[in-house]
C-alpha cells in the first residue's frame, strides 16, 4: 500500500496536467487558428511552464495528436448519449448519432483549424498519415464498443466494419461538407438500411 500511493498520485497528477493542457488548447483554438497558436501560449493558458509542456507532449506535433484524440473522444461522448436515446432502433440511432456528430463537429475548433490550410499541417497529419491513423482506428473501436454494448447480439465483424465506415464518412463530411448534416445522414441511412436489416435478421435454423 505504501508503494502504490505515490504511483496513484503521480498518475492522477499527470491526468490532471494533460486535461488542463488540452482544455487550454481547446480554448485557444476557439479563438485562433492552429497556425497562430504557439507552445508558449498553450503553456501560459494552462498555467504551466514551457518545460513542463514539452516534457509531457514532446513537441507541437505530439500536442496536435493528443488534442485531436481528446477532441474526438468528446465528440464520441455525444454520439454515445445519442445512441442511448435511440436504443430501440439501430438505424435511427446511427443516423441520429451521425447527424449529431456532424452538427457539433462543424463548429468545433479542431475542424475549423483543419480548414486553416496555411498552417494546419500538424493537425492534418493526425488524420491523414499512416503514423497517426490510430486516431481514426481508436474512434472506430470506440463506436464499435458503443454499438456492441447496446446491441450485443450483432455479429462483431459487421459492427467493426460499419463503425470504421461511419467514422471515415464522418471525418470526410466534416472536412469536405457538401450539404447539411441532415442530408449527409439521410444518405447514410439509405446505404446502411439494407446492411443493418441483414445483420439484424435471425439466422436460419
């Protein structure tokens, strides 16, 4: 017990530090494009030294990666709540969740900063390069877990495939919107309906 207490305190302190820094980054991005945000500004906004910031995140690119992951989790929290509210119908739940994700995401500081072509390279790399593909993979796993928890009888491989497809579609629609969140969700409903009906159908005896 004596040896574990310092470790628990250190872990809690680190979690608090990361939450504070990422929250400060979010607030800065609500007012400025990523290209205009410096590590020094983040450190000041978070109330930590620049050395502490660099010790925890390494460099600006790693901060971008951590922030994108943190922001994605926040958006998926809303998706999880939306799915819970529509737990009586899988298609309605996924369409509603897709709509909410796009509706909230379109005004999110992360997405707005990704549109700052002059200086969003770090953020674009988070979503566009193989090195940082775990962001999309992590979101896909989280969505699959949400679906599986709500509808545990669905085949796992189908849930995984649908989850990755939805995440990639959502990211695409956020970065290159061609219509409203509602119209995008209607397209998703048309494509997903036959697939979801098939995986929900009882297996033949």
